[in-house]
């Protein structure tokens, strides 16, 4: 039979032996995969177990086989690929919303990709850009950029600039990676994560416990100011205004930062350059202005640990299935880690959300697709 599939409609069939070519309407609407025997619930379960519960496809095949459902590896791959491609339009909508955030946080981690010609894996990065305003993440991959010399599979400045080309926000929170330094030249505010500075001081505890403990105490006092803000808000029964929070930070945290800087400037003169305590103090002094930039931005957190938590699912998945088969698989992983990350932030069931999307996305007009985003979808 010949198939003429109309958008958001039931497929029609024309019999080959029908001279008049009379169109017959099929009694069932077209699903995500036409003529597929697998339900939307099963497809959602497979993809959720891979990207939320870190279960590789081969383990899922073995488990389903014990339950009496035999599935080939190629069929499993097709289900995952088609499901991710189906959700891609929602992923683009979520990416557009995140790039409109006033405050943005970024953190990345490598994702090995199989190179069939070299018979080994090559490094590619997945970077999580998280909206501090909403907490919603969007993952972007960093594939090789053709025509740009010196840009490979890493997370270089040009790749990050391309990722953030449509970002219109005020400030970016990140680690000390130099690929983000261009943000300052673009007229925006660059904030560094204090957790990285604190960890360097913590790593020096065994080497030089006397100085490292003093540094850790000063960092703890700075963190205590954020706890004081929460306690103050609880006692007032309301959130502090932006002006009140900025004033509180400058009155209580800024003097602590000044003391920490002066202490580092004094002690670092007597330390060997190869020591860990020197590295910790030098890190703080080199990035001091970016580390204290959060003081004047009320909604900017002190560190980037929330973004680090949001990439944990990707890191645990990488440990389970080791690598991606090709660059397209990395892009599909970005789609699902972004959408499931939004579900996690919003406290919504990822499998039920995906099942609903697979059942309704083909019949949802383009202008209403935003209603399927985890932000707007309600679990009935």
C-alpha cells in the first residue's frame, strides 16, 4: 500500500489494485513510530532507564529477555534514537528559555566518543548551562567545528562563545577555566565558584595543616554569612529584597573576604611555589575579583555546586555505558539529560512526562508545543 500521512491526522491508504485510487482512512492515528508494536509506555521506560537510572541498553535487553520480551540491540537503538529525535523540538524550546536567563551557571564534563577509524575513544565535552533564575538546565555538546583552525573536540573559547551566542543575561557563574574569560570583555559579569577555592585549601590540609586550617576557617565564616541570610529571612517571615541582601553581604561577608586576601598576600611570600598551600592561595589571589563579584548580585549563589549536582546524572551514566557510539549519540544524550534534568528540578516524574509527550506531541500544534515542556506540564 501507499501511505499519505497528513500532519496531526490519521494515515490514509490507497490500494494498489484500486483503479480509482480511493483513499481509505486507517482506524488508528500514527504514533511516534508507525506500525511499531512497542507502546509509548515501553519506549519511555527504555529511555528513562538509560538516562535517569544509568542502565545501558544491553542490560535492559537482558532484563526484558528474562521477562519474556526478546529485543535486538538494533531495535533498542532505534527506539532510543527515534524517541530522542521526537523530543528535540522541546529541547530547542527549553534551550531558548535558558538562554534568556539573567543569571547563568556553567559546568562541563568529558564524554568519550568512539572513533571507528582510530579504534579508540576521543574526548568530547558536554557542558551544562543552568539557569540560576529557574534552575532549569540545558546540555550542549562540543563537537569539532569545521573551518576553525585549532578547535577540536574540547571546550575551547570559540566553542563556548558559539554555545552562548544567544545568551542575553547579566552574569555567568563558572570555575576558573580560561575559556570563560571572554565574558568579562563582553560587558557581562564573570563570577567564580568559591567551592573550587575552598577545595584547593582543603587539599593542602595534610601538607600544611597549620595554614590550611586557618584558610578553611575563613572560608567557613564566609559561608556562614549565607546561612545568616537564610536565618534572617526566616525570622522576618519573608525574603530579603535585592537591596537588603546586597547590603547584608557587603556588611558581613566583604570584610571576611578582605581578611582572607590580606592573609594570603602575607603568607604566600614564604611558601614554596610547588606546594599545595601556595597553589590554593595563588588561586584565590588570581581570581579574587571574580570570587567576590557575587556580593553585589543578590540572586547569585556563592558557589556552583547546584550545577555540579545537575551534571551528576551524566557522569554516572558515562560510568555505566563508558562512551557514546558517535557524535549524534552525544547530541541525543544532551537532549534527554536536559529534559530529565528539568523534571528533576521541578519534582516531576520523568517517565510519566515522557510517556505523555510521546502520546501527544504529534497531535500538538507547533504554537502549543511549549505546553509539553516539564515547566508547564502537569501530571494528572
